[in-house]
C-alpha cells in the first residue's frame, strides 16, 4: 500500500511537469494558439513533426498512464471512508486516462498521414488535418474539461469527507474541478487555461503530500 502511495505521488508530479512543459512548447515555442489559418497550422505540424509527436506522448499518452496510477493510489487511500465517491471518481479517472491516451495516439498517427499527403496535395492535407484535429480535440477534452473536472471534484469531495488529503488541497480541488466542469459551456470554454494552471498546482501539492505520507490509507 505504501508503495502505491509513493507511485501515486510520483505520477502526480509527472502530470504537473508534463502539463507545464506541454503548455510552454505549444504556447511559447510553437505559438500554436495564435495560429488560426488552417494551412499555417498544417505547415507547423509538418515542419515541427518530431516536436509535436514527442509533446503528444508527454502530455497525453504518458500522462494518461500516470493518471491511472494516481487514480488507483487515491482510491486505495480513501476507499474505506468514502467508497461510493471513490468508486465514481476512479471510474471517471480511468475513462479520462483512456480518452487522453487515445487522443495522443490518434494525433500522432494523423501526423504521419498528413505529412505524406502534404507533399502531394496540400489542400487535401489541410482538410484531412482538420478532420483529424476535430477527433483528437474531442478525445482530449478541448471542448470542455468535463472528465478532468469531474474527477478532481469527486476526489476532493471524498478527501473532505475522509480527511485523506489536507483541507487546503481539497478546497483547491473543489475550485479547480468546478472550473473544469463549467468549461463544457461554450461561452466559458476560455476558462480551460485557469483549469489547467490550477490543476498543475493541485498535482504538485498532491504529489508532495503522497510522497511524504506515512500512512497507506486515510483514517
């Protein structure tokens, strides 16, 4: 049990670091969010294919596997005090992990397809890229962090009930989770950035707490 808690702590810290690195790469290095022209976005994906491929692995595929470990660690920690909440949270965590892994794998598979097509027919490659991007964005919850928000919220509610995490961390989780859920509303989707940054802080705090924990499960 103690080993699982430590593994969960390492997973949480990885999730924070990978998410932060991914944000820096897409915003600061690639300036991806400011590119609105489909052809220009396609060109960036083709020209920077190794960078984007690696970032997709970091932010989605490996992140998803780390989320599985963290979800199981949190379930083990708080299942006795809040069984129903943790069962629901763990189920959502597994679904979220699978969705993120699928998004990253699909995005990287699509990179290979559009790179080959771009050399022959750029216009057709742009249309193909838009279709692939719609699918990967949906799997990656770009249109609303309903899975990540719900998981964070349920875990935090369980923590408040059991005392399995510190009160401050639990309250932060309630806020972050609520923000994630409301990003599902189109007019509030811009709050995704607040959710992402808030969850980075939450993951770091959670990781440090799990690594420093002397107890395997909450009282």
